[in-house]
């Protein structure tokens, strides 16, 4: 296909078993905590944080989807990752104090209270079968289960114009970070922001205070303002694409050349030979039918009722051990001419040194109107079906998302736009914003910046026909069109896999 939480012993068993199972610092912490707190009190178990325990810098970590910003202590580092299909902002604290995560959760339109969400966190963390009735009685108290020890709450803290009351848990496995802290604030009746602290028992007291100071530093843009701004961008995007007719789409698809693109990391202060190859892809497009998805090529005898785009790619995978592993993929996307129906198929194989057979993964998606289903099959042939929700406005197909710059350039109106499109990595429909402008110093050149998530963006240059000149991602990767012969020579000279 290569185309070019953790657990503890019950409190009453601590004396007999925990000392054998847990490291000495963890045992000392828990013993001191039990000796110095009442296990039946609903009063706050922890005092207010010392404002001098940490110094904050000027940078912030941001959850863009809700406009929430969190202060960053000096020496910390922020990250973005996808956990459980949700964008998660992480902060690595300085001085080995642990880490803080924040994530948006929604309840699919169901009204939930902060207490409901806190119960769910505590249930998953300590004991999955803990009843709601028992949680009503003990969420503000210290209590124990076979999974761990609930340590109670802190004082109320102002957080992004709301109030948060963090609560903490001691977990009993051999993790070097058995302490957890949690905080929940509401955004809407069906949307919340979750915060989580993970740290060691020896640093817990300082880590807890830093966590609470960070919660107190949070600010948020009001939801109505975010929704208004987002709505205007979505409306602008829908208007731009609505101006394109079926004949415009057909012309754009027919104008996409069969060509290769080189993906690499530039050599900043060394000769071009030191540029690091990351991958390449081949792009083809044609007018055909949904049946072409299986063959991956046009059928001269078949119907011509839709647009198709095929992208074959190969990416080198760095395992940190010097092995030459790679992932090969083939993706074929179909969109009906009325844009009401789409389908796609993505096949990927991961080739690793030492393995005789590649790991194979596939994804098959289909949408009719606002109903979408995606079937994912992993290398063990285990399948799962996803049904991502589609809003009433702003959604674009996977094919349109892949050629969006060409579509907007063809529409010809500079500006800011927003669209929802399916994100294969996060397995959800995610908002992307696009800024389109002419380069006034270079006639015929368009500059396009696309933001897909909090830390995933791309800046690109296109000519007047919507053909790529160059693009650069926020990770510093360059992509340029390239002739096959030149691409082959570069990879061959570096001894990279070409089979």
C-alpha cells in the first residue's frame, strides 16, 4: 500500500497492609493525614493555599473551545493531547510537583449539576458501584473503599467567575503519583470544565496549594460572546460555500492535479541535505460515484454523480530507538453533488522493525444529511461504531475539509470563516477556523491560516488557482509539491523505505 486510577487499602486495614504495599513516603503521608483530620467531619479538610508557594509567569494555558485561560507557574510547561476523544490541556508543574489537566465535558443536552459531575468523578475513581445515595452523604467527608481513600474538600475558591471546591483522593497502587485532586466548574447547563491534579504523596501539600492557586487564576470569556463570535464565523463560512455551484465544485475537482507532496522538517542552520524527511503524500481527484471508494480509482463506465478525492501517504515513525518504522495510508472520500451524502474509507498499516506483518487499521464513514456513523476496526479486528453529532450549521464533509483552501479561494472573498468537520484523531466533529487573505506584496498569492485545535494550526500559501505552494504546521513541518523523480532521489539517497 506504500504510495510513495489507581487504588488503596481500606482505612481500617492501613496498619496491617498498606505499609507493605506502599512506599514509605506514601504511608507516612496517609498516617499523618488520618491522625490530623477527623474522618467524620464535613468541614474543609484543607486550609487555604499560601499565595507565595509558587510564582506565576505571564503565559497561560487555554481551552479555546470555552475561552478559559489558566495561569502557568514559572517553570511549568503546557501540552495539548486528546484523551477519550476530548481535547485535553495539560500542565507539567515545576519542581516535580506533578501535573494538572483540564478538559471540557458535555452531557449531550441533559441538565446536570456540578454535584452530579463530582459524583461521577468520585465513583469512577474510588468505587464504580458506589450508589448516588451514599455519595450524597459522603462526598464532603473522608471515607474509604477498596479502591482508595477520599480525603475531603478544600475551601471554596473563585474560579473563572464561578466557585470551585476541590476534593482529593489517595490511591493505593504502586504509582509514583497516588494523589489526585479534582475540580469542576459549570459553563452551561450541559457543559463543564474538569480539572485534575496528579502528584506524589511527598509533594502533595505543596502540589495541592499550587493546584488551588492555578484554579484561582482561571479566567473565561463569557459563553454568549464566544457563541456570538463563533456564530458569525460559521455564517460567513456557510455563505462562502453556498456561493459555489455544482459546476464550480466540478471545476475545482477537475483542476486538482495528480501530484506528490513532500513533508519534512527543515534544517535551520545546516545544508539542505540535513533536512529531516517525515513523509509524503499523493493526491488525486475525479468525478465519479460512491462505488469508486472500494477500487480507489475512477470507473470510465460508471456514473458521475459525485466528487472523489484520494490521498495516499507514508509517514516515518520515530520510536526513539533508531528503528525505521512507518505508517502507510490510503484514504478515499466521496461527496454527492448535492453535498447531502458522503462516505469515506481509510486504511492504514504500520510497519515496525522486528514484525513480519504490519498492524492494520481501518475506518469507514458514512453520512446522510445530519446522520453520521463511523466504524473503526483495529489491528485485532475489533470494531466499534461511532455516531458523531452534527450541528445544524457549519458542517463540511471530509472531502471539503481536505480541499477547503481551494474552495474559499475559488469563492474569492478574503475574511475569517469557521466550519465543523470530522476529526479522525479525536473521533468527533471539531470546529476549525480559517483566515483567508491576499498577499499584497505578491499578486496572485493567497495566505491561509487554519486553526484546528488549541495547538494545531497550519499556515499556507496558494496561487490564484488554489494550488499549494508551501505550508507550515505549528509543529514546524513543511509541506511542498514535488516531482516524483526528485522525491524518489531524496528518499533513496537517505536510505529511506520506498517499497
